[in-house]
C-alpha cells in the first residue's frame, strides 16, 4: 500500500507561508502594545475619580523591587488598627453595585529605617475627602514630623498599596497611616462580601467576611500576613433593623444621620492581639438564642431555621486563633488539628456513639485516595515555596485537613492521649497570642513524652518529620512466614513517576500497633525499608493483624497464608477483629488489587 498523506501546490504553499509570517508579525506587535499598556496599568489605578495614582510619568518597575515581591518587608510592624466600615445592603440605583465605604487607621512601629511603606490592598478605591487627602501619614512621637508621601500607587499583581516617602521613617518610632476607601460588596466569598438567602420568598442580603487566607486586604488596607498580629478596634455602620457582630462584644450602639440617612453605629470592644485573617464581622437581620454557661454569655446567631453548632470551629479557638501559624506553609497544623479534635469533642459529648471511629471513613480513607497519587504534596512546605495568594489558597485541600488530622491522630495514639494533651497544653500556654512553626509543637510533645517515659525509638521531631515533609504514605507488608516487615511508597498507579524529591527517600518511621491471635502486643517500630520482627513470625492457625484500630496512616499487606487465616477468622469469629479493622481489611485489599 502506498504512503498516505495530502499534497498542496507550490503556489498555494508560498501564499500560506506569507500569510503565516504576517500573522506572526501581527501577534508580536499586539504583544508589544499589550506589554506597554500593562506596564502603565501596574503603575496607576484609575477606575474612579479620587483614587491613588502615581505622580508624574510611570516607569517600568524592575522585578527585584520590594513591591514586586509577595512577602512584606520586615521594616514595619503593626501595633493596632481602628477600622470603620459601612456596607450598603441595597444596590446603587445607577451602577447596580453593592458597595461599602470605609475609614481606617493603622499604628505601626518602624523597626528598620525605610523610605517605603508597603501595605496590602486589593480591589479598594481610595477616595478623597474634603481635605483632599486619600492617605495621610502622621508621626506619633512628641515633636516628630512624618516624611511626606512623594509617590503612591497600587500594585495589582502583588496586592500592595505602595507609598514612597521624601525621607526615612525613624527606627523605634511609631506612625499612624490613615485611609478612606470604597470597595465592592461582591458575592465572591472573599474578604468583606455579600451573601444572599431567601426567606418567605424574599431575598435577604448579608454582609459578611471570609478573611482567610489573604482577603482581609479586600476589606481595608492592612499588613495581611499571619505573623503580623495586632489589636483591632472595629466600628460598623448599618441600617436600622439589622444587627452587627464582630470578634468582640458590642460596647456601644448609637443612632446617627450620615449622608442624609438614619443609621446605627455599633462599636465593638478591642480585640486581643491577633492575625488579620482571624478578623470577622457581619451585618444581617439574623436572630439569636442565648444562654449563660458558667457565668459566660453564649449567643448563637443564624436564620431562625439554621441555628447549629460546630465542634471543629470551636477547636480553632485554640489552634489558629490563640496560637497562630507563622506562615501559610504550616496551614495543616491549624486545620488538621481542628479536623481531629472535632471527633474528640463529639466523642466526649456522646461516648456511646463511637464517633472517633468515623475519622477512618471520613478522613483517613478519603485522603489516602488523593495522597496515593504521584501528584500529591507534603503537609508542610518551605516558606519560599508558598508566596502568592493562589498558592496559599491551594493549600486548603484534603491533605491539610484530612491528612493533617490522620497523622495527628497517629501521633496521639503512640504517645497516648493523656501525654498528647499534656504537650498541647504546654504548647498553647507558651505561645498564647503568638506565632509558631510546627516544630515548636514537636518540642513540647517531646518534653511531655520524656516526662512520662513514653517508649518511642527516637525523638518526636525525627518520627513526625517523615510524615510531614514528604508526600504520600507507606504500604507496610508483614510476611508472617519469615517475620520480615517491609515498607514502600504506596501509589495507586505503580507505574507513575514521582518527580518530587524527598530527603527521606519516601521511607517513614512507622508505629505498628498489632494483634496476635486476638491479643494486643507491644508497639513495633519500622524505622527502615526492611526489618526482621521475629515476634510477627507465626505458623499453623496463628494469625497477625497490623494497624490495630487503623490508627496508623498507612496500608497493610500480608503473605498469602496470613490473608487466608484472617479470612477464616472473619468467617468463624469475626468479633475477634475490631469493627474498624474489618473495614480496613476490605479497603486495603481492594486498593491493593487495583
């Protein structure tokens, strides 16, 4: 059979080449024009009159300038904010947009001399009040004068309001930065946003917040990083017939006329020192129920048909709120802890429900399906690897929540729950209202383990880093005919290629809780790829079950003889195996057979 294909004449080919070259030239020209216009746009923002722009001609900024980086410089540290916000729960009759107006002050200390102020700001327009100023800087030291603002602009890509000064800020002195602004109360679920619901066929509007991880900057200009803790003084202006809530109790509500409209002004008590992403406020027509428990007023606000409580968010009062991660690369510690503790809280309230077993179905097995892919990621990454807002948002996934909960559950099990609680208590007391990294928790748990003589083969740090700093989990294989126990990285597709390197070469320090003939044995530790464990060598009708109660974050395989003996136990005396292990055997077998 002859070769197959298609043919064109020489003249048609020449025409095609000419047209192709012309198209390429046009694309290049358009790209140049686009780049020039984008460079201009990066230097100034002008969606409405009265917003900040640069003075004079804008020149392209080199990529190594501070405002082209995603992290704040270390030169300024916030002390406290004073923020007033007025959300409009009805759209503008002309633009049809829902908006909010705001006024804010932030007092900060200069810890390194600088001529530059960078503060996060996203989708805010800075208005000009009667005095013609949209941003003002004041020195707070007696007799001191703040340098003038020479240039100011918004850097959209890195979400900074940039202020270049005529002179340096003085190290050790405090300054106040004041702004007034307008933002859209959009229905985008981020920052200060609009939510809607229907009640009796009437659409109701709620102005509410979701600052985590990087959206406080959409509500007001702020130093929007978790380590930049400060005190907040919040005031909300709202319509009559609505209620306003924030982190603290309301301390004053007054009636005022503003812009020809009668409104209520609610002032809230000053917060504790905290991160921007923990700030919350809401304006709605919700109702509430209240009760006094141990002398403390507890109120639950919601639609009348939707008042519920959540154990997980209660846990976040300690992990995340009282003690906060230094940077988002350790998000898993906040969310994983909350996911784990919600089971403990429910189990404490209703111990007969065996709620703690549900974590295996809802979290452990769920996340294993994701973590067994070559495209998974470790629980914790380096700070440098997580910079941009979209990278931070990607961390809010099953790995952070469910794998975080799973490995903390495993840690609690081999330390014992009492020792785990002792270490947590010490950790929370030491770092209250501060920022930490996950290794600080390891240190306190190690101290508790030593104090209680917990038999572990190495430091908590060395055990847990194998679970935190590399993706995936092991398949532990117990050969009961030889007593050899091995491990390897479990992948749903054994042919897939893992491109992410691991300093541990995808080996874990594995705690193995196990049964022999229905009797619980001392915890065994698999520290390398393959180890002899003579106590697991059995014969005859004897059998071994590893990963008792599925407390370990790994899958288990056996030699065929032990699989047959376990199958016989399930047929003849299934109660000899814990309920959750019966499910584990099925789940492991199905996943091994894929």
